[in-house]
C-alpha cells in the first residue's frame, strides 16, 4: 500500500487528485486549511484529513506531528499542490499579500519537504511540485505568482540533483484549469473565461500519468508545451508583444533630484560596492542600503574621496519589521533613476542539513525584499518616469545549484519577476544579470573550493559590464565568455550542466 500526502486537497486539482487516488491500494493524507466540520465529501475522515494552514510558519510541524500521531512512518508520494495567487498591478499588491502568497506557494513546500525528508527517504519516495506553465512567459498581472512558481522550479531542479538515488523529485506544470482558484484571487469571468479551461479531473489524470513517468519535469498538454517552448526560446519576439498588451506601470514623482540618483541594496561590500563606485564615477549620487555600518562608512568615504556623493541607510532588508524605517529614510532621497537589487546571501550544504530558519532568511533577503521595495517604489512614485531596474540573479538560473537549492530558488524567482516587471514598465527598463563566480567575500564564504579564486571575475569588471548593459537598455546580461558558454549549454543541455554542477559543487561540499 502506498502512502500519499496531497496538500490543498479540499478543492480544485487537489480534490480531484485525492478522489483519483482514493483506492484500496493507497493510504491518503489530505492536507487543507478548512476545519474538518466544514468538509462534506466522504473522502475526508479523521484518519485521512490533516488540518494545517500552510500560510502559517508552523504548518510543517503540524503535519509532521499529525503523521507521528497517526503512526505513519513512510511517505511514498508527497504532492505539493496547494497554491494561491494575486491578480492585478504589481504596484498595488499589499506587502502582506506578497508574503502570504510566497509563504503558501514557496515556503510551505520547502519547509514541508525539509521536515518530511525522513519519511520520504524511508520509502525511497517521490516528491512532486505543482508549478504552472505561467513560469514560461512574462506575467505582469500575476508577477509574484509567476516568481513563486519559478522559484519552486529552481528549488526542485537543484534538489533533484542532491537527492538522486534517495528520493525522486519532479516538477509538473499544468496550464490554465477550470477550478475555483481564479475566482478566489478576485478575477471575474469577464477578465478570464475559466469555463473554457480543462476540468480539474482531466488535469488530475494528466498529473497522475506524469507522476508514473517520473520524468524530472513535465508540462501538461500540447498547447502548454508549445507555450513553454515559445516562452523559453522566443522571448525576443514574445516579450515585446506582451509588453504592448500589458497595462503599464507609471511613476510621477513630486520632485526632481539635481543629480541622477542610484539606489543599490547591499552596496557596502562586494559587487554592490563595486557598482556604487562605478555609478558614482559616472555622476550618480549613490543611496546605499546595507546592514554593515562599518563597511558602509568605508564605501561612502571612498566615493566621497573620489569626488562623488553617497548616503547609506542601515537596516536588515530580510526583516519586514525594519522595512518601514528603511522606507521613511528612502523618501528623503527619492526619486531614483536607477535601482539595483543586489543584496543577497546563501546557505550551502545538503538541503535537509541546513537549518530551515537560515533558508527562510535567504528567501526573505534575496526574493521578498526586492519585491517589497519594487512595489513600494511604484506605489510611492519614487521612481523617475524612465527609471532602470537591475536585478542580480545568478548563473544558477541556467546551471542549477545543488548544494544551495534555496539560493537557486530565490534567484530563479527573481529572474522571473524581473521579466514580468519588464513587460509592465515600458517607460524605463529592466536588466537581469546572471553572474557566475565573482571574486568577493560572498563567493569565498559559500564556495567549496577557493583554491582557484583568481579565476573568478573581479567585482569591478562585473560592475563595469552591468553599467554598460544598463545604460544601453539591455534586458539580459551573462557577463564573461565562459559564463555565456555555460548559460547557453544550460539552456540546451540542462541535464549535462546539472551533472557538472554536482561534480563541481555538491561533491566538493561533501568532500
Ligand atoms: N487553476 C489553474 O488554472 C492552475 C494552473 C496552473 C497551476 N495551478 C496550480 O495548481 C494548484 C492547485 O490549484 P487549483 O486550481 O486547484 O486551486 P484551488 O481550486 O483554489 O485549490 C487550491 C487548494 O489549495 C488550498 N490552499 C490555499 N491556501 C492554503 C493554505 N494557506 N493552507 C492550506 N491549503 C491552502 C485551497 O484550500 P481552500 O479550499 O480552503 O481554498 C485548495 O484546497 C496550485 O498550486 C496552482 O497554483 C493552477
């Protein structure tokens, strides 16, 4: 008998999956947020239903406790299906809603996978992440949803390499489906006619077939496969077309600065510092955000010694409770001509061995913070009408990053968000950067092998390349010939690159 856990089993695709797997051969564990008393399908019984609100940080512990109480020791199949969304302008999405969406769609599958690893390993089981074909195309009206699903895919891809031989990891992408989800997120039928979409039952059948195939990633349905192919390979055609159709963001600042102003997160050290020096040299006034007061003072002093001007705001961007104080100081310096989302941290090692709290902080700093800031900059009209954005993603977007699966998730999510923002921000532009190893303390701290540090790109070289690309209005930058080669190879031969990353990173971390 196979033990199967399905999250979000009270409605839509999850409920259809639960009904499909409801046979004598399966023991079901159905996770939902609704109180048991509100469920009227006989499939839900005290021995099948586990009530857990996945928007709460203790949800994984609740589920683990339920399994222990029920005497369940193994899991053959874990389907991360629960999901939520938001539809509307990314400038209007409340920050609490951004956090809630990322918690249900991204944090909860990550923390459940982390907590339930012993159950999965015991059964040599399979973990399935329900993503969406929306990751393949810019989605300006559901940018955070797209980012959450892309981050989930980035996480799954790296985890799959880490867990090969122990637990099968799979990503499945349905296309638009006729469920209650669209209505729940505030869409009307005039905006989206969901009645024409395939039924939840049909999609559940396709999902169960994909699960049997055990293929690493499956897009369901011919039309969705075509869309994904187009979105991945035809973005030069597709993205400008979508930009023409998407409702456009605007920013009308109430005042102007005398000097062009560049906001850089994590500007005190490493790539951020090099960017601050480069932009200051080009005549920009620098507004840096950083947590390290001493390094911030040193960088500001260097910029001023070189004849530039810099102010630093000190604060921890990974913490929502510090955001208001940061924003009130930002108000003084607005509007910004250029915003560089550079701050980032990592956590390396085997996913299941890294404390979850640390992985959560990685997601908060690398993904939540740029989304919060971007939303607020638009909401408050703190951008010049032609402002540029620069997002520091990572070469892991093409290559995977076994040994830093949550870092990879954050950087894939960020790249996806930048693509959606670009479609809605025709007034300015939006550059995504995919750097490989750079000669900074970040690389030294997280790399398994620093013996060939000289081979890493100097931060000044990267900063100069970013400056040139941003000023030229480019949308993507893979800096350096070797990284370009790796990016191309990752796109064409993803499995080969994953194997290479396993050798270069994971096995060295293990050693
Ligand atoms: N529908 C589509 O067009 C479509 C397309 C591609 C991918 N997907 C993905 O497919 C999955 C299922 O979507 P669906 O269309 O079946 O949506 P749905 O009908 O709204 O079902 C979503 C399920 O997730 C549950 N859920 C939401 N928030 C939760 C929370 N905080 N804690 C616990 N459970 C929670 C819902 O509970 P309640 O019943 O209490 O709301 C429901 O059981 C999602 O991951 C979605 O992103 C959907």
